[in-house]
């Protein structure tokens, strides 16, 4: 891919990061900036490179679909959908407010462009699998993407779909695990680490690609490869940093769910603007 296209995607990711920080500051109650920032580059590549979607026709039958199974990270998709043109950017100032179409977790009945309601962890991959089977049965070429957290995959329901998807040969399904090594109460490694996780998915019949989830060139090439694989679903293991892009949020799990002070907000915006200047 041409370098200029990668740069465009990096600029968009920077814009989305600023929106996430803005939402964290202005939302009614604490949003989840750390989890949203860790999958910002992935979500940017999906909406602005890979996915065949049309904001004018959010319900188009043969569209690609995204299930944000780690639904608490929804500020990232709210920003991406607004930037894409599904709804006015001003809506982003209403997150978590009573009556807003942008609630604390994604609601497919409220928000244009949201393909699946989520927030109760562990359910998204089953929904994505159902969509994949439906689309394949229709003879559609549409792809289904599902973003899961590395803590989330401790949920038993996830593994029913990990087992079922290869048996159903859904090569239109790509699971992306946001491996930021933290969950809400601490480090995944300390709480319930899954030993040999990559090999586990491979042994259960998935193509597995491991990438740096903040390297745009690696993300787009993994997404291209996933689309090209035949006969099996793909899992992209993306190594990420919780809070990526804001120095004091990176690796600090306090930012799993927290409101920045005015000073912290200004610092975050300053840092992201500086990053933009050298992109
Ligand atoms: C079924 C269920 N149990 C508990 C929660 C509360 N909860 C919200 S986020 C979170 C941690 C998720 O960690 P991870 O999947 O690693 O996502 P990250 O925030 O690191 O991106 C938990 C336990 C929930 N949303 N759903
Ligand atoms: Mg995590």
C-alpha cells in the first residue's frame, strides 16, 4: 500500500484519539478512554480501509459488519461512525447523556451504523458467527469482523464460537483480539492468563496472524490476508497498549474508566496535536 494512504489512516486515527479524549472529558459520567485508545488503529483501518459500508445505507444487506464485542470501548466506534458520516459529529458531545443516541455501551437500535448491541462481555463472537453464516448462505462476499478484549476471552461463551466457527468453515469471519495485557481489575497474566493462546486458536482450526496493533501497515496487511484466506476463519492477535497515544494513560489501568481533569484533558489534546504535526 502507498505510504500516503498509510499516513491518511494514521491521521484519521489521531483524529479519533482526540475525539475519544474529548468524549472522556465531556461525557455524562466516566467513559472508557484506555480501552478505546488501545483499539483505535484497528478500528480506523477497518472503517477507513477494509470495510465495505455506506453511511447513506446503514442497513445495506451485503455490507461488511463490525461487532465490537468489548463494547465498553464504544467511544472509538462513535467517533469512527461520525467521521464516516453516519451522524453529525456534534452527537459526540452527548455520550452517556439521558436520551442520547450514544450510550455508554453500543446499542444497535439507537445508533446508526452499530451492527450489534454489546457491553455484556463474551457474546460478540457468537453474534458475529451468526452473521457470517447468514451472509455465506446468501452467497454474499461480505466480511464480518469482531473485536474482543484479551480479558474478555476468559468468558466460556467465547470458546463455543471459537470451536464452532472452523467447523462451519466461515472464512468471511475475522476475530481481532485486542491484546493490551490488562483487564478492568488488573493484568490478564495475574488474573486468568490463557497459556499458549495463539496455538490454542490455531489448534482449534483458525488461521492466526500476530501483529503490532499500532502499526498501520501491519494492520492493513493482516486485514488483507484475512480476507484472502479460504476455508477457515482468521484470528488477528493484535499486541496493543491500553491508553495508547496519551502518555499518562498508557499502561495505566486507572484509565480503564475515568474522567480527566481539565489539565489532563488539555495535556492529552496537546500531545495528540504534537503527534499529528510529525505524522
Ligand atoms: C459479562 C461481563 N462481566 C463483566 C463486565 C465488566 N467489565 C467491563 S470491561 C471489563 C474488562 C475487560 O477487559 P478486556 O477484555 O481485556 O478489555 P480492555 O478494557 O482491556 O480493552 C470488565 C470485567 C462486563 N462488561 N461484562
Ligand atoms: Mg485487555
